[in-house]
């Protein structure tokens, strides 16, 4: 590599950007011949600036400056210097702007009530699950992708909402092998956008993994919105008939209790885990709900790959965005393969709740530590479940 390129890479690294982000943003047309051309060297800097959210002038000999450093708000951030904040915010805003360029403008997400969005999802699906949330977002013109390239060496972003001219894009950063945790994260970020928390800024960044009921008012509001969207109530009235149950027993009870009320079983299991402060059992229950571990990001980005209007982006921007989304360079046309490592389709679904004769598939007593226990029953009262009370959605949401 020529000395000028090496110096530029060092400058970007010194600003806090990761090798991964720099490699993804580095244009594919760059070679030794381009390195000898002054105009090509200038275009290299402008290309990197557009993709990473940098000031072009700062790459022409001055200190690296992040364009949107002061326009992002950070939630649950315990530490981090200004350069790290700037790298994270500017990278996310730059990616979000690309996504919105390739997504039709349908209607703003701001102001949509959780109950209305829930009713819209339930008009086409039995439960509000991750697939339903993703479909609703894309139907409203809100792109959602799962980042596979991160601007910082240490991956710390849970999710980000980017706002451009009243429109929103959601960037997920949290990894999971089951859909329910990502559904919670996405519902939370939808809450931030719908409730106007991004404000006059360009982005809102959720860092870390806060618990429900934190001290931040906007976080509590987004939590409440997300819970109402997923369950029909900002405070789901959930009770259990016993304190002694296994992960398998919890999964079986949630498979039976959740779908009749429009609640995805994995979501209900995590709600029980939160209420009882027993995340170990709740997370273990997900294995019995879904049956198999699969990288959720692949399905999220496979849907994005199908929904985005790639023709609206140039070749270089398309290559960069697909790299950020984890496109397999060896796959046909560089598309996101919706398959996990073993090659089976990564369908985001749950196990069947009933057998062929209509009987509950999870009706046997379960065993806890070698002794037979009474069968767990998860109960939800009839109050506050909005999808039972509201069938028409205001504002033409479909």
C-alpha cells in the first residue's frame, strides 16, 4: 500500500474508527494506479467522508472531524470519549441516510400509537412477533437493518434510530440466536421514533443493555410503548400458579397462553423472566419455544435486501451498504443469504402450540430437578389487551 493511504488509515484509526469500518468504506476501485493520481486521492477522501460521516476537509490534511458528532443523543452510556461518540453517531447517520434513499417514503412513524400499530400487525398475523414488526416498519417506509460492521473496535451499540426530514431508519446492533430479544429491542426503538424522542437531532443511540424501569424518562416511555406493542399492555398483568418451574415448563405454558392473546410465546417467556427477575430460566425457555438456535441478523438483513430499492443507490454505495449488512462476497450478486451456518432456512418461527388433533402440544407435567411438579399455568387478565377492543386502525396503517 502506498504511503499516503497508510497515513490516511492511521489517521482514521487514531480518530477511533475500527479496521472493520475502514475496510468496508474503502472503495473497491482503489489500486496502485489510483494512488498515483491526485484526483483519485481526492475522490478517495470524499468517498470515505460520505460513508463514514466525516467532514471532507478534515481528510485533506487537517484533523479528522465527524459531521454529525453533536447531533446524536446517547442513552445508557456510562463512558466514552468524544471521538468514540462522534465515530458511532456519524457512521450510523451516514448508513441511515443511505437506507432512506433506497426506501420509499410512505408515512411518518412519529405519532403512531402502540395500540394502532399492534392492531395493524394483528390484522395479518396471529401474534406480534419480530417478522410482524419488521413487515410493519418496511410497510411504513422505515428501513431496519442489523449492522455487521461497527465503527468502534469494541461493539457497544444496542440499537440506533436515525431521523432525516421526519423519516426514520433503525439500525440494530444486538446479536441474538432467537427472535424474541430482537423483537423487544426493535419495539423499544420504534417507541423512541413514534414518541418523538429523537427530537431535532439526527440520531438516538441506545448503548449497553439497560433493564426495564430505568431512571431515564424517555427510556421508560419507550419500554412502555414496546411492551404495549408486543403484548397489548404497557404493564402486562401476568401471573403464574407456581413458583417452581423449569425452562421447558415455562416454554410450554407460554406456547399455550400467548398466541390466543396475540402474544408471541418467546415474548411472553421474557416478560415472565423480567417480572420474576429470573433471566436464566426465561432465556433457557427460548430454546424450547423455537427449537433451534439461528443467527437472527441473517433473516433481518435478508428482508432488508429484498425491500431496499438498490437502483436508487450508485454501485459504490450499494457495495458499501451490502458490506455493512454482512453480504457474503461469495454469494450470488452479493446478496444476504437467509440461511444459517448449516444451510437450513433461518425462519423466525415458533414450535406448534397444538398437535394435529387440536390438543395442546405442551400438556404433560414437567419435571424439575428429578421430581414431578404441578403443571405451570401462565395467566393474563382480560384488561388492557387492545387488539381485542380495536379492529380498525386510524390513519390508514395497513
